[in-house]
C-alpha cells in the first residue's frame, strides 16, 4: 500500500456520494478549515458531486493567506538590513505586503532565499558564518515543531547566526474566534489532517460541546474527504455532534507527543495577527525567553511604515468563509496568479488560486 | 502549506532517514518520529517525518469505505 491511489478510487467514491445522498435530509453547512482540503475538493470536483443539501465553505487554514500585512512588512524590513540573509518557504515570495513583496525586495538586491525546510535554513547559516540568517517562521501546528527542532539544533550545534521571525499560528483558537464571530451558521467542520497529526483530536472537544458543531479530522485524498462528509452528515442528522477521526492512518487522539514536547520547550502561547480577523489572543506561538537570542524580533531593530491594505481586496472575508472568490470584483481581473493583489491568490492553497485554477467561469 | 506526503523509509542513520518519493531519494529528519523503521511509510512535511503511517488503520479505513459503498447499493 502506498496510501495514495487506494484513496482515489472513483467507483468507490461514487458509492460513498450515494450514501451521503441517502443520509442527508436537510440543509447542512460544512467548513473545510484547511487550504489543502479546499484544493483537493476543487481538484476532484467534489463540490459539484455532493448533494445540494451539503454546502461546503472554505476556511482560514492557509498560513500564507492569514499572514497579516504587518508581518510581511517585518520580513521585508529584516531583509533590508545589512549582512542579513532571509530564508522563507517559496509560497511567501509573491505575497504583497503594505508596500512590496519579498520578491520585489529581492529584485531590489535584498538577499532572500527560498528553502524547503528549516534544515536548509540552518545549512545556509552554517555556510555563511559572517552573516545573520533569518527564517520566516510561518505555519500552523504542523510546521511549528520543525521550527522548534531547528532552534534546538542551532543551540546544540552552537550555530550563533540563525534566527527565526516567529509567526506560528494555532488552529483551535482561531476556530473558536470564527465561531464566536457568529457570521456563519456552521453545522460541521472538516478539521485539518496534518495539524491534527501533531495536536491530536482532543483540542477540538470544545467545538461540539460548547457550539454544537460536529467535527471530523480528515485526510486529503478524495475518499478521505467523502468519508469525513459522510461521518459529519451522520452526526448532524442524528443530532449528536462530537469529534471523530476519519484520518486514522495518520492521526490519533493524543497527537505526536515528541513534537508537542519540542514545541512546549521552545514556545509559549501568545497573541497572533490574522488577516481578516485581527489580533486574536492566545492564537499564536512566541519564542520563550530562554531562547530569545534566536528571536529575530528581539535581535534586530527595524522601523516600519504604517500598514496599508490593498483597496478592494476581500481576502479577509473569504478567509472567514463569509464570501467566496467569485464575490470579489478583482478576481481574475486586477487580481491573477501572475499579479496577485491579495494572498489568497498567491498561495497554491489559497481559495482564490484554487477557484482560479479549477472553477469554470 | 501543511502538505505532508507518505514516503517510504529506505535507510536510517541517527536522526536522519533516507526516503523514497516517486523514485527519488532524499534525506529527511526523523527527530519527531524516532520510532520510524526501515520499510515504514512516514508523513513527510518540510523535510521532517511528522508521523509513521499506521497500515492497520489504513486497511480498516478502506473497509469502512467499502461498507459505506455497500450500504449505498442495498438501499
């Protein structure tokens, strides 16, 4: 078993859709939190296959998309300092900040390098001992342990020129913030699969308990998502919301204990600035005092111009699930993957990029 | 961004493993999954194995899917 093709069987998928049709008797509104799920749903055409009673909304689960302009401005300001190499995941390069993107900053001679892993950023630091190497640490709980591991490795290997701009964000607190906003009447949430590999399924327990909203942790292949929809519909139809795991080959209720321990050693909980939602208390990670010499925000002084937002861009409302890309006047006109106005058109997992690629006009 | 793909562990040396992705081999960190063994599939995210794929659970999930499909047929 290679764990991919087995979960893409079209004939089996059609029958599971049939099963969902049998079970679903009333309008049901589900949110797929994760951008990876949005892409899989769009690519496989699941939105059209599901019965009309089941509505799917895209959520804010794309770390690039929810990065606030203020934080992109910080990354660009850091890249402008002398003897600094900024390292970042490729997705971040084209995201417009208030005045420029990292890509534009690179064109203006800043040393900005795309990396695949924090391991690559550490290697660049080792190879360039006379320069400061700053990793732009975006991501959710999936990525946070890899950032923690890199800081611990830098400490044990005495790599003194490695820094992290820590922009890590947490999923359960932002789900709570969305539910508290009350803009959406959600019946169920498809919970993020790879975030849950790390945190397990228990942190979602408050969602059915306090909000009466069903939760299923899902994998990313079409059959994984259909199975999750079936389980959600069944919970909703029987009026018994709870947290279930459909992605059992990757997720257990406790999560990855070692990863959680590494995160706990290096980070503490702090507020985070979410595009479209604002600063949410206890929804992000900060580097603990003990490791503050690796914290780029503490190590470097930067001056920032006032934050500006792009005119007409509705990425914020799209991230909250209240609008779709088709509601945006800029979509496919002023805003395209080549010339993105907002981050949801930049990241391959952004709703606008996914709609642009897979949704016909 | 939270993309992770199942890859097969080919060899292990300390905190690193060599894995195979579609015929290509690369070195990844197994600091988050020290229990990984040669022959296991791990979920690979940004150069780190974040979990060992549970084969028994995968088989069980496929069985549940088959059962859902069977229930569709008999109704």
